[in-house]
């Protein structure tokens, strides 16, 4: 599905109040700010560089999605499945990730300052990337001590 077809489908689903199902859609660079994607299926979608600022993605399935360089500031991702998605260099400032699944998700160079991460599912191997994304600076000695616990 190309970008124009996907955007048209999103609009039609909104108008008819139908759950959006656009698996593997190419929405690279699309402006989807303030969009309503509650319980939407965006599995494997290409959202690289997309603007999803203030978008409501509550309970959305974004498993394996490409969200590199995406703007997700103030987005609601409560309960969303972001398993194995790429959030490389994504902006998640002040995003709500409560109960979200981040297992296997790439968060390298992402920004999570002010994000709600309560009850978020992560793997211990993601800890350092999340600490950096939150803007927390830790000394090497503190990291080594934390890993030994």
C-alpha cells in the first residue's frame, strides 16, 4: 500500500469510525499529528520521519514498525505494542508509554524526557538506552555497580 492509499484509508476509517488496519503501510514522512489511532493495526508500517505529535495510539499494534526519526511528542501510546519496532532517533518527549510493550524495541538515540514509562515492559538489555533517552547521565562506576545487582 503506498502513502496516498494509506492516507485515504485512514481518512475513510475515521469518517466511518472503523478500526484502522494498515499493516505494512508506507507512511514515511506523513503528517499524522493529532491523529486518532486507538486500537489501530500498524504492524510493520513504515512511519520513518512521520509527525505523530499528540497522536492517540492507545492500544495500537506497532509491532516491528519503523518509527526512526518520528516525532511522537505528547503522543498517547498507553498499552501500545511497540515490540521489535525501531525508534532510532525518535522524539518521545512527554509521551505516555504506560503499559506499553517495548520488548526488543530499538531506542538508540531516542528522546524520552518527561515520558511516562510506568508499568512499561522492557528487557534488561534495553536499560542503558532508556537511561540515555531519559537524559540521565550516569558515571561508569555507577553503571557497573547497577549491572552487578
